[in-house]
């Protein structure tokens, strides 16, 4: 499974360069490249210094977690190209969500007195899985709500990552049920989940397909402008009320 995943990652990167999809989805391909380099380095470590492998794994796993969250940026970024106002709001919010998750994981372990790199990495990976799952559900709802047309390449990217995150979240939900047969079976299934995800990506991104035609001003942009205008009005009224209240 390990070497199968490496071969698929190389194929995805190779086709990304040949089809110019790498320029279209740079954050996604950066994630694949990061995972590939780390897996090759870990394989070399396991072969040459097996006793050091566990330490090396935990010191490099945070990179995988960070680049994995970058895929969420990619999924949010691409459909919002034609909605710049929404994009200006969504991207900083994603940064804030990521920083808050990291802070929460670190503070939780610090308060318990168990702040070590392996535990911090495990806690951060768990919390970000939940956050990524929630963000994917929000994005899928937006796709359906505003009837956003998705090209084959982007749809494959979303389906593959949703599969990876979805099964990861389910596994975390039942992980602490050691006597549950479903939990045991799911843990075994997770061993091939990543390979299945890579197969989805390899098929969907093998060749470049044109994006669906999108109107310059979509309904999501109009709704955002309406909400933004109402928010500005509410803040202006609140500011006026506070000023009058505090005036001597």
C-alpha cells in the first residue's frame, strides 16, 4: 500500500505538470508533493534507522497536517474566482479558523501538562479533521444552494478529499469503542482509504478539462453584497446608539 501510494502520487504530479493543472491548483499539488517527499524520506529512514523512525515521523507529520489544510483553501479558492468580494472574506476566515484550531489544541494540552510534539500533532490532526469536515459540508451546501457548476477536475478533487476527510472523521468518532466490531473494521479500511483517494484524483486529474461557464456576477455575490450592506447599516446604527448613550 505504501509503495502503491507513492507511485500514484508521482503519477498525479507528472500529469499535473504535463496538463498544466499544477498552475491551476497549486496548493493541492503542493500537498501531494509534500506527502510524496515525506513518504520517501520515511521509507529511507525505516530502512536505514528503524529505531529513529517514530521520532522522525512525529517531527515531520505537522507538515502533512498544514499542507492538508491548504487543500481546503484550494477548494474554497477556485469556485470564488468569479466572486472576489466573497473570496476576500472567506480566505482570511480560513486563516483565522486554522490559527484558532492550533491554539486550542496547544492550550488544551498545555493546561493538562501533557504538551509534547507527538500529542500536539495527534490533537491538532484530530481537531483539524473535524474542522475540515465541517468546512467541506459548508462548501457542498453552498454548491447546492447556488447551483455552482463544477468541472470534472475540480469535482474529482472535492470528491477525493471528502472521501479522505469523511472516513477520517468517522474513524475518530468510533475510535474509542475498542469492543465495537465496526470500529475495528473501519480502522482496517482506513489503511486503503488514502490509496482510494489517490485513485480518484489520478482519474479526475489525468487530463485538463475546461471549467463550466460562470456568470461574472453570480447569486452568491449578490447575496454577499446584500448581507454586507445590512451588516454595515447595523454597525452604523449601533455606533450611533452607543455615541448617544455615552454623550454627557
